[in-house]
């Protein structure tokens, strides 16, 4: 897996050469008509594709529920249809006089994506902000009432507290275990390393819902006298002479039992990325330290950790973002009851179960605002990368 | 593992059992191996329990723990009836097809649109090129919850709720930031001399894109495809909100969630259902792990 890092390093080097290759053009600048055309080519592909999809998805699906037909249709539209639309727009643009062609052509390429991002991310974000100042039906302005509710209601305060705990505990555990495993597996032969890593990594492919069922089975509880314990944890717990425990009802510890599920899922991710980082630490530095008499744990703390600190930050922020938005695990395991609710799950419950749009929107805004520092961090990191190019 | 590496000191990561004989090799660095073995066992036990239970008869699943099958080997009964029950009477077969119907288009559509956009961002000059891309990077982090309410309202007005296109489009929109980000970084790193010579030879940008850029970008297209496939297949939230739980459109994660709600103690069904949900992603993951790791490195901030 070390070659992944090498590949990326060489990509950055090559990128130093990247610069726009539009044909050179020294004519008059863009005018009003150019702007109209830019908007036109940007909108055309999404709108036409939507029209066809709408027809395919609703009309076809209503007549007979033959999924194969629907999927094949969607594939044809998704690959060939969208491609044909791009082709058509390009064909039209290439027939424009050069003055327009030069300015319009880039929007044939990036326009449709910008339109889709606007519809599915920018527009909803703006509307959600507005809704968060409105009442449960999304009418009339109640201004800060929804936010005051969030920070005074015991239910949402509990969700906030739990979310903060999740964000601290899960990344810390996932990164520690992942780092420890990566360091140890590094000392095995290459086959043994790849083999053992794939077991740790495997849960990454499992859905949160699937993982929740897997772990509900482990935490399964039967009161004494209602048969043998079939949950592994209670099986072990009773075998060493204890009374069976309803793990998921034990406030506040049940929060921790739910966090274990996400740790189980995320350690593989931390391990793979950190392992690539560890392998990129130059061997001669490590050897020099060992020749100078450094103990293994000194090599780890004084050389490996500082060398991979930027990778550690990336892994931590990534896991924090995932954890902050966790919804499925809590929803499936406890529906947020027994003191286990988290903000992301609470948002869906408020909006979906209770039909309270204002409260749901305000919780979504809290989710976004809390994550904004990490967003800024990501953007900064990206800009630093670009500056290196 | 070959003798060529045998001269290196033991502090190197290469591990050299050859000189020591088989048993010495097995016990070489045994504390490290023991820790690794314990962690690996802890990590696979949860999945193993589900797998074993899904093949046991319902009575046996309820009578004793799944781990007892290892203590009384030989007297165990195995069955496939849990799977046939879940697939037919609990509707998982239908849901499996629904999940495929959602996942395949929702994986393919963002790739096409993002590939064009990535090429534009990497190699074309237009106003706002820089800050629009910074905006895309920022969008990687926006929580899905932000988009749910307005989109649901929008879908309700145009009568799109509960249809496959609703989910295809939602996944396309939410998948685009990551797709554009990944593809643009890769396409932008292709050598500019190549692009220039294509343009000198008279290729239009469109021809350069289809005949040069797309064939060269197959690895990154594959890694995004795998990532998006797993993401859409494993998604519960978008399917729950925009598609709903009607049996004719319900996806497999929702089917499992509903089974969990209605028959939370029917472990023979739940384990079989969980395994059906996990089967396809696991196959995709195990066969295409390399590409997946690559996509993950850049992509896990999504969602």
C-alpha cells in the first residue's frame, strides 16, 4: 500500500506543469449575449437529462415494475444520454463565432456540474438557514426560538452532550487502535501484513445498518430464566458468573457501547492511511536512530509520530466529520431512546417523525456551523497543496 | 521473503524466517504476532457470529449461543431456509433488486458529469475557476441533513417523491463534490505537454477529453466508482427520506432496518438479512480493494 503514497507524490510533481490550454484568443471580451449563452449551455444538459429521467422513472415505473428495464434505461441515460447531451452542446458551441465560442466552451464542461451543485447543495443550504428561523410548518418567522429551544430543551441538550462525547471518544480510539495496528503489522512479512490488515479493513465495506444488526446481536440480552444467552457479550458475562445485563439500556454507558460499533468500522480506515504514512518515513532515518541506541518506543514517539503528524491530522478530521454526522447507528440500535440520541439523529427525528421543520432545520444548521472550522481547515490544506504545485 | 533480503538487519520491516527453520519462523517476534492475532480475532468475531447464525435453524439460534457450534461439532444442523425466508416472505429479494436499481445509475451519472467538470476545472480558463473549485472543496463537508428538508419540499412540488429518479438525482448531486475533487486532482496532474501537442495537432478540447483524458483517467474513475457504489448501496438516510419504505421501492438497508423494527428478536432472519445486505459490498470490496483504498484516501470526508 506504500505505492499509493508514491503515486500521489509523483502526481503533485507532475501537476507543477498544469495550466489552462484554451486556444489563444485576442478578440473582444465577453458581452451580455455571451453570459446568456453560458447560462444556457450550463442549464441545458441537466434540464434535458432531468426531463428524460422523469419520464423514464415515473412513466415506465408506473406501467410495469420491471426493474431491469428501468435500470437499463437509467444506464443508457446516465452514460450515453448525458454524454450525448454534452456532445450536442459542444457541437452547437463549436459552431458559434470564435468570439462566443471561446467564452462559452468552458461552461459546456463545468456548467452542468455547477447547476447540479447549486440545486442539491447551495440552494438547500440557504433554504435550511431560512427555515431554521421559522416555525414547525415552515411559515412565519420565530427568529431565534428554535435555537433557544435547542440549547434549553433537555432532550436536545442530551443529544449535544452525546455528540460531543462521540466526537472525542470515537476518533481517539479509532486512531489509536489503527495506528498501533499499523505499526505492529509493519513488523510482519509483507504477506502477513496485507492479510491481517484486510480483516481490520473489511468492516469499511459494511453499511452502518448492517453493522448495527451485527452488534445488536452481540449486545443481545435475555432476562434470567428466559433461556440461554445468545448474545456473545452476555454469554461471556454470565459464563464468568455474573447476572445478564441489558447493555443497551445502561445509561450512560450505552452511549459507549454504540460508539464501539463506529470504532469497529473506522479503525480500518485510520490504519490504512496511517500505514501508508509510516511506510513513507525514510528507512535511513529510522536506522540511524536505532544505531544511535534509540529504543523502539523512542523511535515511535520521536520520529514516526512527528513524521506522520500531517497524516494524523487528516485522518482525525476525516473521522471527526464522519462521527459528527452519524445517524444510522443510533437510529437502528435505540432510535435515540435511553439517553443515546445524537444531533444528526435528532435532526431527522424532529423533521421526519415529529414533522417539525423549524427545529429540524435549526439542528441541521447547528451540525453545519459546528463543522465549519474543519471545512476551513480542509480548504486551507487544499490551498497549501495548490501553492506547492 | 527471498534470500536476497536476508542480509538486512532485523530492525527492517522485511521479515526473514528462512534461516531459522519453520518453527523458529513461526515464533519469531511472537509477541507482535500474538497481539495482531488477538486484534484480528476480535475484529472478525462479530461478522462471524452473524454468518454462523444465519445458517442455523431458528430453534437452534434461539436455544443457545452461536459459539456453541464449535464445542459440539458434528451434532450441528445447518440450513438455508433462513435465507429463502428472508428473500421471499420478508421481501429482501425485491429490495436487493431495488438497491441495484438505485445504486447503478446513482454511481454512473455523477461520474460522467464530474469527469467533464474536472477537465474544465483542470485545463480550461474561465472566470471564477479558482474560487468555484474552492467552493467544491468546502462542499465536501456539508452534512446531508442540511439538504433534506428543502429537497423534500422541492420533490413534493414536482411530484418526484418516492421515485427512483429522486434518489438517483440526490445521490448524483451529493456525490459530485467528491467526484469533481478526485477527478480534477488526477486530470490536472496529466502532463500539459500532452494537452498542448493534442491542441497543436488540431484536436478540439472535446476530442482531447474523450480520446486522451478519459482513457488515461480510468484508475481514478474506477476508484470513485467503487467508493460511490459502496456509499449508495450502504446509504439509509437518503433512501429513507426520498424513497420511503413502500415494499415496491424499498432498498435493502431500509428492509433490514424495518425487519429490525418489526421482528427485533427473530435472529435467524436478522442475521441472514444482514448478511444479504453485506454480501455485495464485501465482494466489491475484496476484489477491488486497491482502488477502494485510493478513493478512500481522498474521499472519506464526504457525506
